[in-house]
């Protein structure tokens, strides 16, 4: 049974959340609170599987509460946000929340997110104002260093945190365009792009149809569009059918990179639940491209990467903190440039 602690700024908000989960027979709401102090008391007493936290305003400061939870008793946190809170929702991610979604999401959507969160093992987090540790430089396999022209990245649960560390580690002079697919709750993509823009030295933006990807720029697939490439390497946005249950899909992105760039592309699959991206990474791998996956120990959920490993799609499985250094080695960035990253 999944034990849930509900935290909302109002009793009405708590009751609305309670009603939305009535049909989830595998869940038990063990407590509720309308203030951060009460929530921390209940956390210690009730040992919930998941804490659903209102981003909100006082008496619940969702970001501060999440930070305290991660410091005192690490527990999976799911952030809940009103529409006007979306731009600041990623402070919860920064402080340790696994995901954020709208407070008016349907019961089945909320229940599905809770089930994912309940399966995550939590560990104490480094302070939110700290900078990721610079990874030690690595040498990419000599047979795979072949003038890469594009980096494609797929991520899901835990992805925003992983992307922050990966992109920051690439510094300000990374010489490839970076195309990304991140599975995220509806309404939060622009907030994530803005959040990452303030935490990396690269330009971060939503992809636009017809753009030619530029070096040192990070392009995210817009909501409900697959991110693809035409034969000349320009961006295409496809509102077609879901793939692996997702739109955008990392498999669509990797397949497009394989067609347009072949062995001159690099594919990276990060933390995430499910199997999206695995088949596409296999297609990229078969062209001779460098394909990397985040390892289980550093992943919030080792799902997508695990499937890719099982398919034989991954050349190297690496801890998150080593991936950026490996990419810098793969693109042949001079040592003096590597030292400018931090």
C-alpha cells in the first residue's frame, strides 16, 4: 500500500486531493497538513511513501518544505502547482522534488505520478545552492571520435535535475547543437526551459520548425510535438501519433538523428521510467554513432536506460557526473577549454 501525506495551503485543497484519489485502491492517505511545520511533524510520525506538496504561498512554502524533507528525512516529493505558480515550480525540482504537475490534474494522472514516485529510493541531497562537482576528464574510445555534429538527449522522471548537471558540465563552448526530449507534465515545459536557461552557460530554447540547429544551443521539443529532422538537418515538429506512449518521444528524436547524421550524431539516454528512447538509440547505435546511458546508481528511475542496455543499444553506461566529461572528450574539446567549464 502506498502511504501518502497531502500538504496544501487550504483544507479545501487537501480535500480536493483526497477526493481525486478515492479510486486508487493501492493508496492510503495517512495524513494531511496545511502548514509546513505540521507537515514535517507528520512526516516524522507517519513515514509516508510519498509527500504531495503544494507549491503555494504561506503557510506552505513548497520549495522550503521540500528542501527540509530532503535534508531531514529524504522522501519522494511530488509538487502540485496552480497555473500562476508554473514559472517557480522548478525551485521544487532544484530542492529535490521528483516531478511537478497541475493541481487540477485528473485523479488517474495524479495516481500514476504517485506510483512512479513511490518506487524511487531517495538519498540525502546536496544543498540546492551548490554547483555539481566537475567530473574528471575522460577519453572517448578512439574508434568513436569522428567529428560529431549533433548531440541528442532523452530523459523522463528525474530528467530536469540530470539535464541541469549535464548541461552545466558542458560549459559555454560546447561545439554541437543539442536536441532534447524531456517528458514533463503539461504546462511546465516553458518553466523548465527558463529554469535551465538560468543554470547553464548554453542557450536554451524551444525548438521551432525550419530552424537549422546551431552549435552551443539546446533545443527542447515543444509540448505535444515530436522533435525530428529533415534530410538537410533542419528541425521538423511532428504532431503525429504517440510513440512508446509519448509525444514528444525520444525514440523519434534518435531515429531522426540516425537518418540525418548517422555516425556523426551522439545519443544520450538519461533517467526515466518506461522504454521510450531505447529503440531509437538502437537505430543510432547501428549507424556506428556513440551512444551513452546514465547508470542505475545515479538515475532517479533506471527504466529507459535499462531497456536500451538490454537491447544492446548502448556503447557505454556512465554515472551522470561523468557523462559531460565523456562528451567533451568525444568532441575533442581542447584541454584549456575544458578548464573553463567551472
